[in-house]
C-alpha cells in the first residue's frame, strides 16, 4: 500500500474544520428549482405585479444571506460604507459568486442623482423561463432585484430596486436592467462624507 501522507485524525467530528466544499450548483438543478419557485408563486397570486413582488421577497432573503457570507469570507467581517463601494461590490463580487461572472455594466442614471443601473445582456433567471403571452411583461429579474435590495438594505443602503427589460436593436431578447433608486438619507450621507 502506498501512502502519500498521514491524514490528521480528529477526536470528534465537531473538531474537524469546515471546508468550503464545492461552490458550484448544477445549472439544470438551479433552473428546475427556480422554475418550481416561479410556478408555485404563480398559483398563489392573481396578477403579475404580485408575482414579481413575491419573487423579489424571495430574492431579498437570499441577498441578506449572501451579504453575510461574503463579508465574512472576502472582507474579514467588514462591510462597505460608501455608495460606490457597495455598488462595485454587488456588480463584481456578488454577481460573480451568484452568476459566475461580473455583471455586464454598472451605470449612474443621467436623469436622477439617486439612480444607478446594473445591466445584464442575458440574466440567468430569464434564460430558461418562457413567459406566456397572457403574462405580458413578466420579468423573473424581480428575483435578482430582490437579491440586490437584500444586500443593499442589510448593508445600510436602503433603496427601491426594480427589474426592467430594455430592448436591444437587432436582438430577439431584451437585456435586463436592475434599476436602483436610493433613499434620500443615503444620498445625504454620501454628500456629508464627501
């Protein structure tokens, strides 16, 4: 028998350190689970706005937990205190952990000082969902908007976060834009911090 090294023995299973484990989820498993989430909530509501709100609420819980996890793992339990810092954190770190890549773009609104947009050409939650014609403009991106709102609220940046389809010339599928409108207190705090 060939032995490469001696495995460390632990007296108790509770003494064994927690490994990070495998950090990826099968895309088909996620698509099935998310589809079931949408279908279940669809049976519980009467209109599209209520369905999107329920998906956003589900995403909010995910966002709160993602913030806790990433602040613990990546930042040594420190949280962002500046507006651009938290937006960059969501655009890059959170997006990469959830979707395997950085978001396509992060932009400041041109019409309002308190608005920012995260755009994604093909948002994962919209990729495998076919929307019936009677549901019109239903956007599963509401789930991701909820995740973003959960991260922001729990980091101390209250905001209204919504998901919108934006048509692209020459493309069949529109891109999804997550619109973030910060509360006045956040903008005032940022102005004071300079």
